[in-house]
C-alpha cells in the first residue's frame, strides 16, 4: 500500500468516525428536543386547564365543603356506621336559587345515589338547602372513593349549574376514618335537550 493510499484510508476512517459521532450527538439532541416538546405540551395542557377552570368559575359561587365532626358507632359489631357532619359555605358570587346537595356515584354513565351512604340536611336555614350543616351517614361497606358531592343551583344569570366535589377519606372505611376532605373538580352547565322542547 502506497503512502498516498494509506493517507486516503486514514482520512476516510477519520471522516467515518466524525460522521458517526455527529450522528450520535444529533440523535441525542433530537431525543432531548422530543422530551422537551412533551414537557412543553404537558405544561401547556395544564395552563389551558387552569385557564378554563378560572373562566368556568368566574362569576360563580365558590363553595367550600369541609368536615366538622366524625362519629362512629358499632352497636352490632358488624362494622362501623359513621356519621360525618359537613359544613358548606359560599365564598364566591351569590346565586339566584339553590337546588340541592347530593351524594352520588357514577354508574353506567348515570349519577345514582351513593350505595350504603346517605346525606341529610340538618341546618335550620330552610330557605337554602345548600349552605349550612349536612349529615353524611356511611354504612358498613361504603366506599366513598366512588362517590362525589354534587351541588346544584341557578347562577345569577339564570343558568342551572352543578358543581362536583371529590371526596377523600383518610383511614380505613372498615373502621372510623379520622379525616375527610372535599376537593372541587368541575362545574357543569345544564342545557335542556332539544327532544324535550314542544
């Protein structure tokens, strides 16, 4: 092999190594850019959700639902029957008409009363069935993770709406839960079906 051919082979090998390194770096950069694009898309989605939630709740009541007392009894030793006293207040806009407050679960696309649980209004304010104290009774075997609280009302522009609140109990429901939290999830606007119009 002549010196010229040897030099050509060496230059070719160096060019191949440089191309290979460049290809690897380009691929790594491309993968990082894809990861950054995914993160940006997630952030944009979260920002959009936050903006939609802010617009959704603008001019609406902001209900605060909190547990004030939890009592359990086991008279037949078949599991605790738990009574959770909850208090509802409005820190946002007023509404025209209260419709009610329900404890429900979603089954087969339909809201149904939460199995093995009930909700009773115990406050003395009979004109408003939303605000004030309510008693939530949980019978043995009740699973609050599948239940939500729905607050129905007519807002100050005359639209019927429902606010949904998730329930997070702490502790085993086979025993007495030591805390229960309620978190706002979504506001629905009820629209009459065209099939019901005459």
